[in-house]
C-alpha cells in the first residue's frame, strides 16, 4: 500500500525547516519488518508546465458577482482571456491548467497547552470563508467576430466539477488540451461563486506547456453598456442598444415546422440594417424576461434573408438562414436566459431577424440587444410596403401536364407560366401543395432565337432553380416551396413547377410576390407544325458514332426538304429518352454533281457530303461537340429549294440511347417543309477481307477480289458504291465498278477489255488519283441492262513495312434507286 503525507503550516508563505519521522505505533510489525517493509520517498511534482501567468481579480458584491451559470447575469462575472500564439512554433497540442484560488487570509488558530512531547495540541481551526464555494468555466465563443469577451453563444470546454455546480475549497482548477489548429484563437476563463453578492479577492493562474498570453477583459461600466438590462463586461468601443418585444397570441409562431411552415412567419420580425458600406460585425443577444428561472422556455434567434434578397419588409417562404443561436451541437433552441447570434452586414445586405420560442402558441416577453462598434447599425420593425401579388391555380394531370423532372423528355409538358417585368424586379415565387409531394421550381429563359415565343422552346436556359445551400437536391417534399429571382432584363421568362416523377398527379397554387408590377399569365402553348420523331442508337446497326468515324452515316438520318423559294429558319432539339450516351447533332447536305449524283441529293447522305451545321457547346474555354445532357439544340437555315439531313449521333460506337428529335420553325413557310426519317429503298452491304494469296493492290484490277453487282430490273439504275476500311487501319484504297466485254460476260473476275463505269477519285499534290485514305470513300454512277457488273477494291500500304495482313476487313456498301444484288465472286 502507498500512503501520502503532506506537511503544512497554518499560514501561507511561512518559511520553516521540518523533520519527518515515522514510528511504529499500534501496528503488528517487528522492527525488522518496519525496516524492510516500509520505504519513505520524497515526492517531487513533475515539472509539466514551463509557463505560468497569474492575474488578481475581485468579486465586488452584486456589481460583478451574480453567481453560477444558472444566473441570468453569469457573464457579468470577471472574465480573463488567454491565447496560445499561432506563431509559437509548437506542432503538438498544448496542455493548460487554469486555477482560481482565494488570495485572502481566512484562518483563525487557537493553540493549546504545551505537553510532555514538546508539541502543540490544536484546539480550534476556523475558516472564516468556509461557506463560500468556488467554480470556474473555460469557454470559447462560437463566433470569431467578437474575440474580446464572452458571448451568450459559446461552448463550455471545461469546468471545475460540472458546468453548473461549485466546490467549497480554497482553490478550483480546470484542465484542457488545445489542438494546434486552435492556436491563436481566444479562450476565456470565467470564475464564479456559488452564491451571488460575494466580496472576495482571488488569483487566476494559467499554467501551460506552451507560451501563452493572459489578460483581464477590460470593462466599460458606464450607462448604455448593458445586455438585457443588466451590466455586462463589454470592452470599449462596443456599444449596446436594446429593444423590447413580446410573443403574443397572434405572434407566438413557435419553431419552423414543415407541416405548417406559415406559422413560423407569424413570429415578431425585425430588420437589421446599417449605413456602412463595409461589412460590420454585429451580435444580437436575445434575453428572455421572466420573474424566476422556472419560467424559462426554449428560445432561439435567427438571422435570415428572403430568396429574393431585396424583399426586406416581410418574411416569405424558402428564406435562407444566415445565422442562428446554435445553443449546442444540433440544438438551436435552448432553455436559458440569453442566446445570441453573430453576423456581418453592410449597407446593401440587410437581414431579417426572427426571435422565437420552441412551441407555437406560448407567449412571453423578451429583449433584443444589438452589440456592435457601428453607430449606424440598428434593429427596426419593417414597414409594410405595397407588394404585387398574383395567385394562379394549377394541377399536374397524368398524360397531359405531369411531365416530371428535367431528366425526362416529357418535362415541358408540365404547367408553364409566363412572367415579364422591369430589369431588377424582385419576385418571390411560392408553390403551395395541399398534399405535399416531391416538387421543385425552375425559372427558364428561351434561347435568343426563340425569345418571341409564348411558351418554352427546346434549347432553353435554366436561369434559376430551387436549391438549398450545401445541397445538390432540387426536389423537396414540403407543403410550401419558394424561389426568389431578380429579373436580369425585360425579356420574357417562364416558371415551371414540376413533380419528381412523370404522371404523378396533384393540385397546387402558385403565388407571385413582387416589388414592382409584373406580367404573369399561363403560357400559351404553340402547336408544333413539324412532326417529332423518336429514334435510337442500336448496337452494330445505327450506332455510327462521331463524324470522324467512317461509320457516321450509319446513324439515323432525317431528311428536311424546303420546297419554298424562301429560306426557312429552324431550331432542332435532340432530347434523351433513355440511356446515358453523350448527345451530338449535325446537319449535312450532299454536294451537287452529275446526273447520277443528283439522284441521291434528296435520298440520303452519300460520300462527298458537306456539314452545314453542328451542335457545339463552350465550357471552361473549350468547345465540345458531344455533351452528356438531357437535351441539346441546333439552329440552322435551310436554303430555298434545297434538302438537308439531320443526323443525331453519340460520340462513339457502342454508346446506346433512345432519343427524340424535334423541329421548331422559327421563320419560313411551314406548308413547304417536309420532315421525315430517311429510309434507303435499296441498299446492300458486304463485309469481307482479302483472301490468302491475293495482294489486293496495284494499278491493275485483275487478280483482285471482285463482287458481282446485278441490276435486277435491267432498267437504268443510279448506284452509289462506298468503301469503308476497318477503323484505325491506315492504308490507301480504291474502289471501281467495271463491266467485262460482252464476250466475257460470265467471267467472275476482271479480264482484259473491261470498261470502267465509275471509280473513287482524289486530288493529291495537284494530281488526280483513284486511291483515297479517308475513313470512307465512294462514287456515284449509272448502270443499265442486266449484264454483269463487277465491283473491285484495291488496297496499298501507306507506310513502308506494312503487309497485306495489316489491311484486315473492309465494308462495301451499294445504294441504288432500283433493286440490286451483290455477291462475292469466288
């Protein structure tokens, strides 16, 4: 067993020498046991703290001794601020011990008679201050805006016994570890007594293993420096002004409740404003006025801003909380005498202030104190001003107006509302649902090309959407939703309320509150004069990929013919129905040529086409032709008496999706436009590769693979022959259509005396060649009669060292305006 003994004098700071002797008295030990079994060791306290600072303080009766934390005036106790300098150089947490000790002599000693052992018998020891209990709290403000004194909005980091009680002792202590990231921040020591009105001197000592600074919080005890009507330690030049208020039967709205959001807005409302052009720090202290602590109720104070920031005379739905009196973690309402919140505002950023109790219908009195160095800051009751209010009833109806969220192609089926007003007009848009479902609000602007339209056109821009701070959610299951918007210009805008899922039904009321007159009406839908088509990219069939691939023409094609003598301006919209493929859209036109090529100008896209329009979106200084989006738009002008082809595509083969292609006529004669999917009447495709032993190259067509093209009807037939090498293979190729002499009509290969009916051609370095290196090449020609026609491909390496094995497979496609057949000749 270990026993500690502490020799001491009755009086402080008495210096004397002493001898400590231990004797066996009444113990069943022999002298040997005593010598062997007991060891006396001087205990030396380890030197944990290298830095010690102390400051004397005084409790001066009721002036600054209100008692413990249960007192409404607890913060009127003396306060001491200490910090660990941020530049102290230490990289590990600091350990701190704070000691509050009485500094007054409080012991009376009466001595007895001297006895035979030449020692004194103590008859009486009396502590004059034995009835006084001490306490200490180490606290830190939650806000860094006021680093020089303790705010109601603070955290208790440590205390002598527990947060609320005191100890009958000559000194009390609290220990705390300060992490490195809090070096440089302010900590406060608040000593207190168990009973108010004590007059006593004390010493505040801070021991630390890290350099520290310690100072007393200076106070200005003049009139005007008060919080809740009571003196408080407020360092100059801070000043405080206080207003009084009351929660009445009509203004006791209680806390915010999603089931009845309007009740919270019936609480008392104030506007916090300043004339300072620079941000000013302000502390708002809410004091609950009660006659006894048992009457305290949970309360809070909130600083908020409407979704439309300029709406400063009333609290509207979907406001944004700027600051509140967070009493403790995840708890805004606290049953205490005082709570506070701290904010920064400037002249163009007023806030609305809402004091509230936790339970609606509970009445009471309060005071709000504005604490700041800004003489122009003040708290005023808003004066109701004229607000322009429009209410419209609507519904989401299955199959008609229940379009769901924006990811669905049916989104624009949702109800639409037209709004237009002066630039800078503040509008608060409030959506009320009697039976709440997941809903949202979007403010939309048509593209510049469609500004004059009376409803939302594809290619629109979302100006603003419902979104809460710090969240990516835009749909909320609430009875009341609100979105604030400031009109940037006088252009028409549209408001779209929507539910999360399509075909989900509900009724609603839409309320428009503005500070200036605005035009609000249900949007007038315009019927599309051109048909809408649904399509898809199917694997290995219509997934042609992007324009750089030779397979691009495999994508679905849509023909638009303008038979008018006037140009037609159109807006094409490609919307995603399902899938996650990136979207791209291009408009192509066949180049004119001879009679055989003219036959394909209005039929489908053939090699030698030109791109006259392509979707492009700029983002972060870069331009993208393919984007992952729900829809994209492309504006184009179709020349008079011409045909163009619209080709929706994804960026790569294998990226599959279903889509919807919509055309809106911006200008032109709709009766002279024809918009239809392309259906090639006659097309044959062969995929092959060079057989063993066949070189496939050279200038001669003989001994190369050949494919028999049959003119089924024997009539004059226009054909387009196309060659496409395997992707990623670099070699030059040529394609020819020939006919053998009449006496060699049955030959399965090209023989001498053949006639070339068509072949690929290109100009390289000013010279004509039949060899191409494009991702796709072809030609058009005309055949007549039922004779045998042979299609012959040729290939030659581009780089030295390439072999015939590098050519791999290729594709030959023949498109015709009459029936044809194609087979490989063995």
